């Protein structure tokens, strides 16, 4: 896959922020690169698939990082979660059942 200077820069820039790109935008970028001769038409599909896969993976990783940070922050602040409340409600229900018998 040969790439001209401008096309290579565009591909690198797309790679840096690939998690923000939709498959349609990736296809548009690659199509432009094909039109300018930056990459071969025969390579376009593989490039699109690779960048789209990378975008999906980076979105998953970013989501996991944000989720972990939120959990960490909530634990440090002592925020009660829905699971905590549900566990407490179940415990109260068990105690009520014991008292009723």
C-alpha cells in the first residue's frame, strides 16, 4: 500500500482519532485517498476494515476506562449503588420474614 505525503498524513490523523470515526467517515476518507492515488482501490477494503475494527476496539477500550474510573470515583466518594440498595432491600425483606414467623 503506497501512500503520498498528504494521504499518509490523513491516514495517520484518522488513526489517531479513529475511535471517533464512523465506518461511513472512514469509507469517505479512504475513497478520497483512492481518488488521489494515495492507495490502490484493491487495498481500500482492507484499510476500511482495519480502521473500522480499530475504531470499534478503541471505543470499547475507552468505554471500559470511563466505566472503571466512574466505579473508582463512586467507591471513593461512598456513593451507594443500585446494587447496594437492592442487596439492602433483600436483607430487610429476609429480616421481616424472620420476624413474621
